[in-house]
């Protein structure tokens, strides 16, 4: 079961407003993944992720040595489209050696553009990656978790 921590200063109504349907979890298990996938895609009809795809990506993440695994139903939108393409995305991220996080979301890709991942997968500076992780998961990270992330980032 995922860790059930939300920053205490965030009331439920503000949490719903800030996440806008995005599903975040820290240290989830298989039922947490499937429940989050259902919540994100409950009204989506197109460009959805199937449960086996998400579970395979989770298995690659938990049994591999990658710090991040990202999959999406589609990663770019053709330039000739007139409207954004809405897709489901899944990211599994190593926050610290003790904390892993997942993001499931419906994202809009504008015509001629690429999908912008919540936590970029490209190699870059450790500080940039740390900032992306804090931006994505801050609602679920305690001050101690953020300090641990800073120490983990400094060691990288």
C-alpha cells in the first residue's frame, strides 16, 4: 500500500485543485497502480494506457537499475492537428533510495509538439532533476523527505 502522507497544511479541497486529476503515490504497490490508472482514465476514451503496459513499466522500474521509467499512449502530436491530443502518461521515479514515486496523468500535447514529462528523463544536472521531483511530488513529501532528497542529490 502506498504511503498515505499529504502535507498537513494542504486541505483536501486545495489538494484536489492543485492535482487537477493527476494521481501521485509514494511507495505504491500493484493495487495502488491499478486504482490510480482507473482514476486518471475514468472518462478517457482515446490514447489510454492499458493495465498490462503500466504493470510491465513498473516491473522494469522495480527490477532494473533505472532511476526513472516513463511511458505514454502517445508522445507527440502531428503538426496538422488543430486541437491538442490528450494522452495518458505514467512515470515511476526514484526519489531517494527509500522512496519511489509514481505519476499518472492525462496530458495535452499541442499540435507539432512533444509530450512534456513531469520529471524529465533526459540526462541533465542533478539539481534540475531534484527540482523536477520536488515540483511533481511536493504535496506528498515531508520536510525530512526533501532534506533526504537533497542529500541524495548531493551524493549523485
